[in-house]
């Protein structure tokens, strides 16, 4: 494979950490530009097994961030959920709002929005946590006050983060400072106080967060479970804190994950957890799924994404051990659909797909153990462009084409969230239920 494509693959490395018994080790982390130069996102696969006060001080980022909270047994991240998380989000330090999470949830943190503390108040079943920063390098800004009374914004990030015990060394995320916080030297400043505007709370909550049923299919055959809603306060289990009401600006950033009952086939069990970007959340800039594949199958025609990067993750299906991986996957890249090269994937891997690069199909062949397939798209609306075969019946003579300055020698087709229709009823939008998918044995040996 050409070097320009070979350098788009990164194999995960187990990271043994000292974060504490509350965090499963080894961890798996894709650290963006550090692991794949030029990458535009970074994300971790972390499993929390016990309560922990993870992030105590509010901060903001220069880029959008998404926090994902799921049950740690895939694909059914819904029945495997049993936790309560407290999180704070606001446009300013003075207008932070408390969010109480009691089910699988994704939260958008718009760039510049203040957020944290983040408190995993109750974890009765392991919880899969992903912090997704839409940038190749992670960094945050906090507001502090010096002993002189002067206030300053301080930046900490991949470029500048140092070990808190030895400032001559860069931080390597070993987690020793988490498990030995009492040993951390006192900083020469204090953090500026912040305000929660809904701390007292009421026994009422935005039942659907950002999920607007009017934006998604709403029929009895709908891929989204009919009438699926967030759990109201009265149904929450052993709440440690009341669920306070949220302002409209914050509520639209909080999505109780829709439960997708699908018919893809035995090779992709249901239910699925999927965040379909703007379909589920206003102004979303991210689109991602958490799917488990159990058997051989082929995926996708060769295509590219105009102006948007995509990242595809192949990891073991157990978040407690994503390195338990026994599969062989062939993925294709090329300068055009007629000149494709392939690479065989046999280890937990993330693949960066730059904008406008032709890629696919993806052939899942040796599948001795299930795996998680996670396609992360850095836009709120997913779409592909494919090359369509020429239609001989509409061929234009070469001498005529030569006189047409805007003639097209090739035809291309677009398909995406905003234009996809059901193959059985073209008056209905496709909801990716899978009813039209062929069985793998119908095409693998074709």
C-alpha cells in the first residue's frame, strides 16, 4: 500500500495506568495528532467501575467536545446501564447548570462553553465513557486567581501539559496524580468560584433532551423504539440528587440515547446505539455509532466524503478488554474507484479517512470473535459520494463533448441523512432499519 494510505492506520497500544481501582486498566486511547499526524479528533475507550469525582474545576475548550456515557456491555448499552452521573454546563461560570444523567446519554459541549465538575456519583454496573474532542490536540482553559488578586486564564493541553510531580517531564496520563491526589503540590493560585443556577432542582426534567421525535421517523415500524423517552424523575433508580430542570440552551445539548431496534441480521445484533448527528440533536457536529459485528459481511461501495473527515474504529467487543480481538478485515483505499489498494487489519485499529479520499469496501472475513465497529463522522450530517457507471444510452459523441466546457465524463451520486429514502416506499425516509440488507451469504461468495 502507498505510504500516503499506510500512514492513515493506527494500531491501539494497551495503556497500563494507575488511575485507581475505579478505572479499568489497560485503557485504549487515540490521542489524535500524536498517534496519526494531521488527525482532527481524539477519543478514549475508558470503563469506570466505581464512583469517582473525575474533574473538579470548570474549563472550556477551543473546539466542540462530546461526552458519551453508555452501559459497558455492547450492543445493549441500555440494559447494562446502572449509574448516576452529575455534570455541569453553561455559557459562563456564573450560569452553570447541573445535569443529572441516569441512562445512556451523549452531551455536546459547544466550543467556549464552561463545563465540569464531572462526578460519577453512583456506578453499580461498569460504565463506558468516551470524551471526544474534535481536534487533533486536546487543550482546556481555566480561570484562576493569583495571591495578588489578579485573575488569569491558564491553558493546559497536549503541547504544554507537564507532570504535576516533576515539571521537567511531560504528562503521560499515567494517573498517579488521580490515585495520590493528596501528594500533589499546592498550586500558586486558586480557581475562581462558579455558580450553579439550578442546584436546588425540581422533580421534573426535560424528558427527551435534544431528541425531537418530529425530526426522526415515528411509525410503528420505526427503527427508533416508538415513544422512547428519557426516564422521568419518578422512574430513576436510587437517585442521589434530584434531576433539575434545564434551560432550553442547555437541554438541546443533552440527548438520552435513542434505542434503535434493527433488522440488519444476525451478524449485527440489536439494539444498536447510534448518535445520528443533526437528526437527533440540533446543531450537532458529530455523527457516530457503537455497533457489534459477529460474523462475516461486506460493507459499503467505494465512496468519499466531501470536505469531512471520518474515523473508523475496529476494537474487541468487550469494553473491558478491547484487545481481545480475533478478526481479519480488508479495507480499500485509492486515488479513484478503478485504482484501489487494500490493507489487512488484524489488531484493534483506528483508520483516519481524510476528506475527499476514496475508500471502501470493507470486507469482514475472519470473524472468530465479535468486534465493535465505530464510524465517527466529523459532521452533523452524514453523506457519501459514489461514482456511478456510465449510461451508454445517453453517451455523447466525443466531438460534441469537446465543445462543451462543463461536460462531465463521469457521473457521481450523493446519498446521505438528508436525502436517503426507503427502498420499499420512496415516499418515506430511510431509517436504516436494515430490512433491505441482503444476507451475507448472498454476496460474500458471489
